[in-house]
C-alpha cells in the first residue's frame, strides 16, 4: 500500500497481480503474471511496482496500468524480499 494513494496491491502463487481500492473495498484491476510471485514493493514516488517471483525473475511494473516495463532474472531461487531505495534511485 502506498501512503498517499488509496490503493494496495496483492500477488501470490496464483500468478495474479491485483490492484485494490481501499475505500471501495474492491479490486480495480488485475493481470496474470507468467510465474507465481513472492515479493512486492512500490516506489516512494508511486512510479514503479517491483514484483519478485518464485523462479528468481523480477518485474518492474507501472502501478497505474499494471503493464510491465522491465524484467530481469536475478537468481535461480525465489525472490523473497525486494525494496526500492528511499530516494527511488
């Protein structure tokens, strides 16, 4: 969840990335990912959403459209934690 925007995101082993509206208590959008996911973090400026998968792939996603903008394979094992730097660099 981002402190300035009324939205939070969920991921899981069902391969679904979902965006939820807190006030309305409903899903606003979702997308199917290629792999089950295990970690998620949103940048401080709300420009990027990072998703780590169980196969070591990291996706960088536009949180407003849920469209992937970049991806890379970091390891062969699960990505269990990831974070953007506080200054988003």
